C-alpha cells in the first residue's frame, strides 16, 4: 500500500453548465480556454458525477457532505447547525440551530429585517441575550452568537425539542414576527409544540432585552433603526457525524469561500483555513487560494478547496462572469500542477453541482470531473468539459463515491475482505 | 427556476431489442428508418435505462411503476389491484384483488375457460353475484365487476386476509376448479388459510348463483356454453401509493393502450385518457395517439404515452411487425416534434423494457433512451438505437431516475439542501 500520498479536491462551485446560446451553444467550460483543466483531463481519468442522485439538484451543504463521504439522505437535517458552527457556536449533536436576523420592530411591526445592516455592537446584543436567558426557557438552554452585520445564529439545547417548526422571521416588513408553529403534519407532536413555545417566548422577551441594551439606546439617539428583535429561521437539528479524521483516517483541511460549507468543515473537525484575498466574489484572488492549498498540503493528508465565483455567474445568468471565474479556476489548478510532486499527490477537479446560466440556480445535471496524479489510470478523454467527460472511464458516479475513488488512488482505503 | 415547462414520456412498449439475424444482425431500431427518433437523439441527451436493475426483466406494470417513480421492489404486490382498478372497481389500499374469468362448468369439470368468449350479459352476472354476496363471506366483503368478454375482477375487503394464496383458475380445461390454498411457506398463516376458505366458498356458491341467472338460462336455451362459474387468479394486495400529483407536484395524464398500465394510472389518480383508434394492436392509429398527447399537454404538466405494437412484434418474434410498429412510434414522435414548442416542453423517448424478437418475451436488457427539449444538454450521439445510445452522456441509469431527470430539465424538482 502506498503511504504518504496526499489528496486534493479542487472545486469550482457550480462549475458545470448547459449549452448557452450566447456562447454559440457551448457550455462555459467548452467555451473558455482552460489549459490546466484540459491537461488534468488529458493525462487523467474522467467521468460525470451526480451530487446526490441523477437529476436531483443539490445544495452547497448537501453536495459537500456527499463529497466528503457523509450521505445527506441519512444525515442532513437542515442548514442551521452548519451556519451556527460557522459563526463559532459550540454546536453539539441533537442541538436545534437557527439562523437569525437582528431586525427593527416598531409598535409590533417589523420595519427593517436587517436593522439598517447594523455594523457593530451585535456582539454586545448577543451577550445581553445570553445573560438574560442564562437560566434557559422552560428547561431549554438558549445560546446566541452574532455573525457579520445583522446576522446571527442561535441554538436551543434540551430534551424534547423538534426541528419541525416554522420560522419566526416573516421574510418581509410591515408585518409582526410570525408565530412559530409546528409544521404541517407535526401539529400533534409535543416536541414541536414545546419548541414553538420556546421560540415564541424567546422572540417576545428578546424585544424587551434588546430595547434596553445600550447599543440600541445609542442607535435610537442617533436616529438609526434599533436592532430590537432577533428573528430565528431555517431551523435544523445538529446531526451525529463522525469527525472527518476518524471517518477516513486522514487529517483534513478545507479552504472554501462559502460560510455554510466552512461551517460543515468545522462541524466535521476539519482545519478550516481562512485566506485573506479569497473574497468569495468575482474579484477573489485565486492564486492566494491555490497557495493556501499547497501550504495546507504540507500539514494535512487531504485538502478540499472551493472557489465560489463560477456559481455566482450561474446564479446571475452572466456568461462572461462564469467564463472569467472558470479562467480563475484554471489558473489556480495550473498553480497546483506546477507546485506539487504528482508522484506524491492525487487531485480531483470538478464542482459541487451545476449552476447552469440558462437556469439561474443549481440543477441536478451531472458535473464533469477528472482525477490526476498518483495511481490514476488515464482514459481516452483529451479535454475537460461536460461532453468530453461523458466519454471518461469513470462513467457516471455519485459524489458519495469520491472519497473512495480518491483514496483508492492514494492507497488509503482499506481492503474490504481478504 | 423555470416554470410551466411540461414533461412528456413517449414509449414504444418493449421497443428495445437484440441483433436479429433476419435483419442482417441489426436490431429493429437500427434497421428501421426512424428520422424523428434520430433527431431526438442527435439534438438530445442519450443513455441506456434499466427498468428495475441490470438484467432483471420487468413486467409492464413494474416498469411503469418505476418510470413514474414508485419503487416496485417496495410497492409491487401483484397485478390484481391494477387490473381491478382498470375495470372500474373502487380498489382501496389493503384490498385483495383478483383477475377472474367467467368459465363454463359441466358436471364439476371446466369445459371452457372463457364461456365461449361471452360477449354480453356479464354485467348482469356480476350484479347477481354482488347481490348474492351482499352480506359478505365470513365477514369479508366481496365485490365483482365485469370487464370485456369473459374477463372480470374481484376484490375481497376485510381484516385478516393474505395474498399468499393460489389460483382457483386451473389454467386448463378438463379438470375441476383448483382448491385455493395457502402458497408454499404460508401453509400455517391463519390469514392465508382464511383467504383460501373465502375464495373456495365464493367459487362454490358462484356456481349456483350463476347457473340460475337469466343470462345463463338463455345461453343454455340457445346452445351456448353458460358462464356458470367465476374463477379468480393472479391475486395481489392493493399497495399504499401516494397519488402522482402529490408525489411529484404535477398534474399527470396517461395515454396508453395496455389495460394493466391504465389501471396503474387510475390507481395513481392520473387522468387516464381513452383514445378511439388506439387499438393496442398492430393496426393502431399512432397519429390519434400523438394528437391526444398534445391535447392532454394543454391541460396537464405531465403526460405518459405508450404505443403497444412494438411489444407484440417482440412477443410474436416477427421482425417485420416490430419494424412496422417502430415506424409508427417514429411518426407519432415526429408529430410531437412539429406540434410542440420545445422551449416549453421536455420529452423522453424510450420503452418500458426490451422485448427481443429472438427471445419472444421481456428481457432485462437496457432500453435506449433520449431526452429532448427544454434544459437538455446534448451529447455526441447522432442516432437513436441500442448501440448509439450506449455512448450517451447519461450512461446507464434506472427507470426510477427518470422522473428526476425529466423534472431536472423542466425545473420542477426541488433542491435538496441550501
């Protein structure tokens, strides 16, 4: 068995696409010059990967779970826990986790869902809430943590809770906060009823606590909208996931530009590296991302990188932006090709899902993928892209197969049987 | 997300095949000119579809269940419920359903299993049975309904019944009706024992009831064989299946020539359209079928069409008949291509299974399939057929994937994750 071969997954978020009329019927990957990606395909082994199952559009969270070897059908219980972990909360299996907004309430009506995109002081507001709720609500522990601007996360920890409850955030202004209720079908579930009572009690009391907090007294004096209510939404239950290092026997790092995916990495106990210059936008510095990947490989057995920009071009339906983002992915992969010894490394290039320009959202199409480096068995494919990779030796496979395929090349997957 | 894109599955029943010596070693699809099917393949995305699993021959019922997204391994409990639903019985989950023949009994021996292919009066015979059994048998409700000629269906409704019983129909003449018994392995099962007793009691008493019915008195007077016994066979338990509209969030119509599949459609709450001229035979009018599909698409989100004739050519091992039937499929698909706006529709062409001429029955070979229209990502395939489609970008997939693949193109499948 090989030892010491290191594994890299380099993803262009949402990189796969469909033919685009404005690109002469080519996909962005077919249209854009991608010398590095083409080299990987030409000297590597290619295929088409479905994130979860053929035709099922995946989220960023479920797709990355599958790529890292955790079946989302079995383990995915909402984005809340990964969001909460990503902002630094100590999320434990079984916790209920919510995304929250600090919002502005006036006479019981929400007048600003983002409290004027409040820039500072939310740490003090979160602390005020945590102190006021130190004894919990009806035996349920409540912990709040601020994120950037008006964003925050909250966890509820205790017995007899359920994620089958609706949002308190009404997703619009001019109305009061929604009553949190059991979701349809869970009306008779005592845990859902109890959870809704706790959330409603939290929302009600958060108004008094936040209104008298010095940060808000100051904002009102300055004529700014106070952050005088916290509105939970997007609840999820924190799943029991084995840490990445135990699941695969590999030390893993993640260098990604999406908070939600970073939260997943932290939840799995991976080393989540923040890279200055990796903005998550079209202006991201792909070279610092690639350099960070090379640096992380010196310390870890496995590194997953995700460059977000292609997904943005897909969501915005802008061919030029998606092609430019693909060129960034190509340069980053080119850097890896030059920087690493490929007798000692194995690489997968691809995406977490497709975000077709003509669709403007994630689709359930297969993602073109290529493996390169140690142990890889090259096929006939000479170019990277949706159509060329359809002829690859790996055929069609699922994201759930990736850790096995990669580990197989690296020699880190144990034989099953004798 | 796209809205309003409508979805069509157009099947040639049993269309897939194997090389045929009489066709110079080509398959019927390779031999027959099929300009419309080839266009779909050339401008579409192709693959090979296994109805249930590689190599497992599927029935029409199980293949269509899988195509509509209901796992037959989980939900298929015999054809009886779909037959019974197809003839108009109110079949409910948990009912036992049988196909039946009105037959002729003489001195306790079956002399004609089809009662001279009796043409009329079976509605009165069924009514006589329903009246006579109005109080049920041992607490079990009995409901009979006539179908065409000598055919009928029966349901048993009650507690403590089991589908693990043998047929009362001996499938041959010159012998008495079989005793209905628990199937091997179920001999000690009280529910199977009870069901067998009810069936035997029904068969015994049906003889007296039917013998004195005016329809049979008349037939005897005319020298025709009386329909004086009803012989149940092919029992199945009606499964709990979510209606198609709830399963997929789509209003669905079915235009098919096979009673059994029509019964499945009715069981799923689909709108099952009867088309005059669609005979189910080699003489069927494929253009009225195609026109009916276009009409149904004006009212529904999803339409499944099945033209039966290719399957007949396969079962009869007649290459000319199968090629002629494939030409009919091609003309029907050609009509669809001209009639519909393909920015607003997505089509799958294929079959429910293969019925190879050299085999004379359904096989477990993969079926060539092509998708065309909105959202589809064309591949390198230039022709429709078993060999060309093996090079398609969809590779190998299962019928159970079809509703996801089609819904992915149409934009009607919800994202899993965030």
